[in-house]
C-alpha cells in the first residue's frame, strides 16, 4: 500500500509539473506580446511600413534560434537558470516600450537600441523552452513532453494575437501592456521559486530582485501616461491636447496659438490653418460639375472635413462616410472643438457614418453614387496599398453613376512623383478617364489628386457655393497644369499581387522619413 506521504509527494509533483507547463503558456503569450509591441512601436515612431513588422519578426525569431542553441551550454541547477531567465525576460520585455518611447527623440541610434531589445528578448525566450524540456524530461515520455510543451506554446501565441489588437492596445496602450506582461513573467518566477523545495537555498536572493522588479513595474504602470505624454511632447513641436490608441491607429492632436494638427501614427493628416485648401481642392472641382448629384460617398475622411464641404451642396440628399475607425469618427462627432472645425458635419441628418473596412464595403455595396470621394492615408503599407489597386478601382467604377465623378487623394506629385502617376495610371487601367491635378497646401507642400469619370461629362463651368476661401474657376484651371518636375512618368499598374505602389511610395518618401 502506498504511504500517505508518498501520495502527497506525488500530488505535489503533479501540481509542480502542471505549473511548469502553464509557465510555457505564459512565456509564449508574453513573448509574442513583446514582439507585437516592438513592431507596433516601430510603426508608430519610424513610419507605418510593412518593413518594420517584417524585420522585427525576423530578428525576433532569429534571436530565439540563437537562444535555443545556447541553451545546451546551461548546466547545473536548471530550475535556477530558468527562474533567472524568467526574471530577465520580464525586465527586458516589460521595460522595452517605456524606455523606447522615452529615448526616441534623444538617441540617434534609436534603431540599434530597438533591435537590441528585440534581440535580447528573443534570445531569452529562446532559452526558456529547451530548459523546460530538460527540466521535465524525466517526468514525461518524450512524445508527451513535446506534445504538451508545444500545445501550451501555440495556445499562448493564439491568445496573444487575439487580445493584443482587440483589448490591450485600445484599453491599456503599449506602455502599460509592456509593463503588465513583464510583471506576468516576474510572477511566474515568484510562483516557481516558492513551489519547488529545491529553491530554498537561493530564494532570499531572488526574492529581493523580484520585489524590486514588481515595485518598478507598479510605479511604471502608474506613470505610464506621463511617460507617453513626455515622449509625445518631445516628438511633436506643439502641445499635445489629445492622444489615444485605438484598435487601428494612434491618434494625436496638437495645438498652438495658431492651429490644431491631427497626426495618425505620427503622420500629419491636417492643420486647421490650411486644411481648407486641401479639402476644397478635394471636393469642389468634382462637385461644381455635378448639379444633378443626389448621393455621395466618402471613403476615409473620418475627421468629417470632406463631408463638411459636400454639405455645402443642397442638391445632395445623402452622404455615406465609410471609415474604418469608430474612435476617429466618434472623436470628430462628439468633441466640441473638433466638431466645430468640421461644422458638425457628422451629425447632419443627410450623413450616415459607417465604420467598416472600405475594401469589403465597396465589394458588397450595390448603390450607385453620383460622387465618390476617396480620402485614404498615403499608401505606406500593404493594408492601405490594397485600397489603391486596380481591383479596388474596378469596384469604384461599378458603383459610380454614368455621369458621376470620383476623386482620389494621391500623395505629392513633387516628392512622390512615381507614386502619384502610378495611382493615375492604375485608375485609368480599369476604364476611367482621368484628370490629375494638384495644389499647394503649406503644411504638406504640393499635393495631388486624381479626378476620374466614365465619359467626358466633366466641365469647369459649374456653380460653386458661396464662401469658399480658395477654390474658384481660375484655381481649378490652374491646378490642371503640371510643370516639368511633376509631369507624367512611366509606372507599373498597382495590383493586389504586386503592390508596386507601396514600393514606389517608400522609395519616393524614404529620404524624407524621420
């Protein structure tokens, strides 16, 4: 008969082994979270580009491989090594976001430090799984050990990938997310320290480090907003009056005595001092030629400024605004200062705001529109680049009425010359007749648009609404002229399977990046 003490020891051993397997789940979750934080942070600070996520994922996985290879050199007390590494993972990964935000504007070698954090985290996480397998090898058959370890590992990865965009970024922000998961690693180390009897000889030493680490994370968690505010005060010239991370982007609004400025993921979207030039040029060359227009659709433009200009035409009975981010449209609907800027356009009974993905929307929509305004961010990554492809414009062609007009904001024809003409050529490739034009916006410089129709119905002799500050018949005529340094160049068509526009854009704008 088995002695009670033996049964108790077996039960304790089973609980300990389950705890070690659960730590695999925590390791996988935390590791992927740190990777996602680094990629998102790099996109915010270094430019919204697919390159950032691609290089960070590659660096992280390579570093994990190095860590796994080095794990064979760790001998002696493996549990002690594991607890030590778990603490280090928590400290390095947990402190990554606050440190990187704080030093961004002060350190020239920011990229080097960013990838150093990614590399160190990857090496440490790469050390952990092989160590755990060696610790547990005498308690499971090999096939069960591998199965259990990787099951918990992949489930942890799935959890991280789901909660990061849906919960953590919009409700905690990058800094608090980083600190929280650093704390999770520290708590795992603490539980292991007290659950295994063999740790008694070095508990006190580790306990001091763990307590200090927990206090650091708690203080950092409490001051996360101040760290972020400090970082953004260094990044932006003017006072930051609003900042928030939504599921889709980081929204920052700055203010000085002269103007408000909106930044999305660090990129300027408008200045209240001269946005009227941009938005009047976006709307009125098309609408003055459409006295018959009854319905319009705006894709993008969640700030409501394009809609404000459309509402100056009484013949328009309905306007649909399709914008991905409800955080954006809600802000410009309910914030009094911002709603005043767009003249409360998003609250107009003629306007219907729909928060959804524009690409999916146009594929499923069956309405015919007299005017379609496409006001997306510049094509700096593939997720936005798909909204500038020929397949997207084919759907726009289907939705536009026979005598309708579509206008696409098309980046700078001066700085982004190939990007601009690629957009024009891609629109023309699906059957549109295109009329490229440009204007000068002080905050942006020369900025370009492409107007397109199905026939030659557009004329520059329509009636413009009263009170415009920039657009008249003469300025519309002048905007159609391109000097030699902005004139047409040969480009490929932007397709879903090549996204050549993203490459053009990164090449054109690369020298002007931060």
